[in-house]
């Protein structure tokens, strides 16, 4: 039995509102039975995870039993008056109306927002916990950010823009929504009622593809281009718009976000693609999706089809068909079985009201851009240099050398380059591959001071989530420089004294785990799957360096600890000099 926590006081004022202070048990009575759209319970306030930790002193929930109106609501774990409490979540039994902004605390961790009534605001941005809006929502923009967060919304949704950047967002229904945008893969889900073969109606939850690009609806001043060439929200939107209660939307872009000229645009797209010299189908892949243009005949009529197939487990196909004989346009959104046959299908013409067919129109325009993009060898190489998220072993040694500037590539790394050219990245050690990273974009996120980012040379991907290996340039000869890992979720750690030591670590055939406090290798034998060229790599390492393969996690610890003993303090002092926080394990 879990001991019931005492509350430090009865009420607490936050953002000008007096809340009732309650403990976990009282919060459980209110939110413990809230469910997602699969009838699974959402909250377990006793779970003792990063969401609801029990290691903090004075953990509390704040409860508003009546309707609440606020000017701005930016969640935090405590207040200036009571810095000793730890707010696990804010619970509103009634409606929540906020004039300017509702915002979570931090992308990694935030108090949970639970509203049982209706939620209204100009701008809402949520992350860092699992949030629940049970009575619907009205706003201009609703944003979800980063995979430490998740959102469930029940009831009517009225919003100009719903935008997700790597955060799952679940909705019961879109009542009046203008634009749905996922920055990368589909992360926004909507419930739909469909009939089975016997006519029984069931509710299913499907990923909803993007209906627009950001530039179709957001003011240009709030848009930036990512390292991968995609449109993202710039860092200025929060201070310049959200905190002021202003909209980031550009209401003068009606033609774009309403697709008012889509028919003429689609006919022009068909004409351009029809004039291309080809035999049969035009098809290209981009970012894992397939884009196609297919002319065909059906029942004596001539058609042209443009499509986008979203793979990677989503199995979504978006198609637009032009009948040359009747001049009719048909738009189709399909969710597919694994064998490629339709599971659910929505079809309509281009004049159909509502947002449902906007995603197909968006796919048509994206497909046209991909299918008509230049594909010269020189442009392909330029794309590889900027979009280096996926490993590609096809680059030349000359291209690989550019990132090293005036420094000579260590001989051991040259040998590894030659091995990888023969066997390919990620085939000999889990999630490892040499990369070209010329712009130091990732390192500059830590500090934009030239002295800092020029002290590192990235050269390889370290794991499947985006961490990278780099030389810490403390000597003119890189063979005397240690290897550090930059964690994709924080943390800069020494892992090897030199290139050869890193190559030895790779023989364990498992990716490095990196967090803010530490970096380590851990092979879980229960789930381990051997890389196809592991044996060839281990034999090569033995032949070239006379090193036996590492077979245990403890073997990697010895190498990492040796490097830490030699360089950790020096690296920490260097990082601190640039105001970069170090982890507890690194102090």
C-alpha cells in the first residue's frame, strides 16, 4: 500500500489563480479513470517515472474546481513564494479560458495539464508530459513539441493550425480545423467512424497526413528552414507572438491555405508531367516516401494519377486522379494493409468542403516538387552534404576530407573509411557510420562561439537517435586527440582516447547510449541481433590492429573509463568555460 502524502498547505496561488493543493491520492480519484481512444487508462500518478516522480520533496497537484480565466498560463514546477514544492500537474474540473498563451514548462519535463472542461486560448504549446483536454479546445494555434510529450483531446476542436514536431497528438474530432502540419513523420491522429463488411460501425484512430506547409498559413517571419531543407517554426515565435497573445498566422494567405486555385494548379501539374519523356510510370523516393505519376486507361477513359505513399509503418496512400475525357478530379486518402490493399478509404472531388481532402492536395504539390526536382550528380552530392541524417557510404574520400580542414585524417580513420566503403555503414557495428558534417550545425546548438565549435570535428554517427562522434582538437595531430560523443538529447562525454580505441569499442556491435549524465555501451543479449558484417569487421580489426573483439559490456567500460580518467576533467573545465552545463556523473 502506498503511503498517502501530506500536502504542505491547503491553497497555492499560481498565475493569479488560487488553486486547491491536493496529493496523488486525491488526484488519482479525479484523473485515474481518464482513458485514451482505445479505452486504456492514461494516468497512473503512482508510477514514479519522469512524469510523476516520487523523489521530489512536497509533490503536489493543483486543482481548480470552478471555471478559470487567466491572462497567461505558463506552467512551472514551483513558484517564487513556494520554491520548495514540486507541482506534478494542474487539474481544471471546469473550463479554462486564457487570453494569451498556455504553455508547458520544458520539452524534456513539465507538469501535466488536465482540463475536464473546454479549453480556449489564442495560442497553446504543450510538451514534456502527457496532457489531456477533455472538453474540446478553441484556439488559433495548437503546437506539440518533442517526444517527451503527448496530448489527448476529446470533444470539438476549433483551430486554425495544429502543428506537431515529433509529438503524438490524439483528437476525437476536428470540428473546424484549417491546417494540420507534422514537421517530419505523421504524428497527429484523428478518430473516424467506419463500417465493417457487416455494416457495423466502429471507431478507429488513424494518423492524419499534413494538409499544408507552414508557409501556406504561417507568417513568413516565423518560419525557418531546417538542416534537412524542411520548413520549421523559428525560435522567435514564442517571445514575439505567443507571449504577447498575438497570432503567428498570416490570414492574407487565403489562396494557399484554402487551395482556392487548386483545380488550375492541378491541371498545369498534369500537363507538365505528361510532357516528360518517359516510358510508363515516373517514380521517386524522398525522405522515405514514394512519389509517382502514372498515366493509364480504365473502362475506355484516359487517366493520370499523382500519388504519395507514406511508408515506415504508416501505410498511407494519397492519390489524385485526372480524367482527361470528363475533366473530373478525384481525391483519395487510403490506409493500407501490409500487402498494399486498402483498409479504409475516403474519396471526394476537389470542391469537397472541410479539411479531409486538403492532405491529398498537399501531397499532389509535394509529389510534383519531388518528381520535377533536378537530379544531376552534382545536385545529389549537394543534397547529401546538407541532409546527412541517413548514412551514405558512397561519398568520396575528397568529400569526406573537407570537414577536417587543414588537419590530416588519422591513418586509423582512413583505414576505417576504406573498410566502410567496401561493406557499407551500419553493417558492421550497430548504428555506426561515417558522415559528412561540414556546417557544424549540431555543435553550434551548444555554443555559437567560434572558439568552441572549431574545437571539434564531427566525423561519424554514433547511434540511431542522432548522437555523433567528434574529435576534440587539443593537438595538431588528430591521432593524439580524444573522441567525444555529442548526445542528441544532451551531454558531451569523452568515450575514447583515440581513433583506434573507438574502433575497438565498435567491435561489441552495439550503439552507444548517451544521456545528459553519462555515455556507455550496453548489449542486451535478449534483444541483440548481430550485424551482417560483424564477423568481417572483427577479423579486420584483428588483422589491422591486433585487437581481439570486445565481447562484454565490461570490456567497453574499461576503454571509456581510461579515456575519462585522462580527459574528463579537462573537457569539463573547457565546457564550463563556455557556460555549458555538465552532468552529475561528470562533476
